C-alpha cells in the first residue's frame, strides 16, 4: 500500500481547500466544494474565502446570504457553518445526533422529563412568527415550561433546525443573532441523503483522511462501516494509519510550491482532522491566546503553520501584525509581506495601512 508522507498529505489537503492556488470557481460552487465554512464569528470567514478565490467579492457572498442561497446554522460539531441552502437541507439531519449529544451534555439536567413535543411546537411557533434571539426565545418559553431559559432555547436549537438571519453576517451589515427555522427561511424542510454522501463531501474537501478524521470533522460516530461500503482508494501515512480517498481526487506532488496563506480564526483547515500534523507545525502553539479567549489566526508558510497574525485599527491606520516562529528566509518574508498587503487592502481598503513582521 502506498505511503503518503506528511508533505504529500499537506499538499493534497491544501489543493482540496483551494489554498494551493486560488480558484476561479464561482463563490457558491466554492462554498459547496468546501463542505461549508465554520462561521460562528460574524465576518472573519470572509477572509477564508478571500484566501481561496481569485477576485473574491465579499458583497457577492453577502448577497447570497441575504437572498437565502447560503445560510449560517448549527451543523458539524454543533458549530455554526456557512453552507449552501441545498446542502443545509441534507446535512442537518445527518449531524443531528452529535448536536443532540453535545446539547444534552451541557443542558440535559434542565430538560429532564420535559414534554418534547409541546416544547418543539411552542418554540417553532415563536421562531417562525419572526426571527428571535435565544434570550428572547428562552424567556418566552420559560413562562410556559418553567425551566432554565437558556436550556429551553438550546433545546429548540437542538430539535428544530435554526438558521441565523441577516443582516447578521453580511459584509457591511450588522445585527443581533436572530433565528428562524430552516423550513421557514428556505421554504422547504430537511431531505434525506445517505451517510456516504457526507463522507464523499468530506474527502473531496479534506482528504485523504482516516475514519477518525471524518468523525472529528462531522461529529458523527461509527463511520467505519460507511467507509467500508464505499469504493475508495487507500493509502497509509507515515505512522501506518490507513487513509481513504476518492479515486479521482487531486494528490499533487509533495514538492509542489505552497504560497503563504492567511487563515481566519475558525478555519476548517485546522479543525477537521483528528491528526492535524499535516498542517500544524511543531512550533505552532495557540494555547496562550486561547487562554485569554482570543482565537488565533494562523499563517501558512510552505503549507504549514509558521506564525500568527492580527489586524488592528487605530487612529485611522490599519495594522497587520504578523509573528512568525523563527526568522523566515528573505524570499518567504517578502512573499508574506506581499500577501499581507493584499489582505489589508481587502479588509481596510479606505485606510492607511502598515505591516509589522516579528519573529521568535
């Protein structure tokens, strides 16, 4: 069985994620190809699309959100993802079990012996009357069910597929996180797809991968038998683990150049494998930032996490601060500065801009 090196896995995954070279595919096709973007932050995922697409126009993606061609809702790992409307309808039923598992783990003690049917009926009526915040939803349900309002709101999130409605999440708009049902927003309910579809879409966006990798991304368990039913090609990694892939998926040569790329704080590239070493370098340590509740933005150099970055805006000057783990060779540092300058122009085109590059 062919062994794929760490660099070969890196290049294959970057190619699937449109990070080896920017794609010219339409933005809706890109959202579908990527199996969605994790998007619990309001707008940082626009940077994710900018890093992946040529001539990306954030206003176009924002219009797709307003016009209901894409939605933001709880999906994989019970986290908010941006997906196409079509994908939302079949993805949500497949990831319902992990959403229920995580929600009951956090709030189950408040929901014991509750009349689920009555709660769902009441909650659905409230969110479909008009989009509503979780605080408002919980307080309204508390009057009838006399339970913890946060738990009641999360129960509706668990048992009713909810979408966050614009203007929240739009490129130039803002607003509270308000929710309505997927059925109400998309004028159509869930549809059934086999679990094989979930695995296929995962491998297209993140493969080659192990069964555990797919389970890490989706939150869905017991996928081993699903993989076994499918016509997949197999490899091993350098640790001897079995990797699965689609027969016709791209697997570039491991020495294929990988230009610098700026990832956003919850970029799925860093969250969708049980073993992240195909992307994460030994020197990458986001723990100090996470401890102060600041999710890091990773910088890829030669395909691996070689630094972190942050944009601040003060006194009319937008500053991109880049910190790398070790000094970069001049050619790589120049590439990082050029890519960083383009990122600043994307995020703050109307302001003065500067770049600060430091290393440890």
